[in-house]
């Protein structure tokens, strides 16, 4: 998905439109909120245990040209309203209908990201996992 961080955020927060990894499922109370982690093409100045570099090929192919590197910046985890989120549009199918990318990051990378989330939230020490 793409998230629009333009409105209401100020540096050093995210302040532009960028791809995100969605973490939360639909809530039982139907609140229009979703927890996301932004994906950045800029490496952190100092790489810490709450940063994760996605290997080449994990982003949808139509985003890869804009992202020489893809960094998951877990220290920037956010809960945002649905109105900030849009599906990644991937052209049209043979019938002229829009196609949307609904790909998932590989299991081994989801496990690594989950470990780093737990560490960043001080729920576990990354060395213990």
C-alpha cells in the first residue's frame, strides 16, 4: 500500500507519500485505522537493530525502479486512518479494469521484521531471539 504522510506530520516524522507494510488486520470494532511501517529508499545514517534492509525483488516490480534500496524503518511505526492509504495500482487487465498489487513480503522477511518490532517495542532483546 501507499500512505500519504503529507498532512499533519512534521519532520522528523514521515512527511511524504511512501510505500508501507501494513501490520494490522481489520479491527473487530471496525475502526478505520491501520498500523503501518514505512519503506524508505534512504539508508539510515546509523543502521540499528530496528532497521531492516529488504533484499532486491521484495518490492512490487513497478516500485523497484524508484527504490535502489528498500529499508524498513521500524522506529517509524505508525497507526494511520484508512483515508491515508491507497492500494498500489498496477495498470489494467485485458478487460480494462484496474489491477492492484496485493503481494506479501516473504515469510523469512516477515519473521525478521517481527523480531525487530518486538525488540523496538522493548518486548524482547533481539539477541534472545
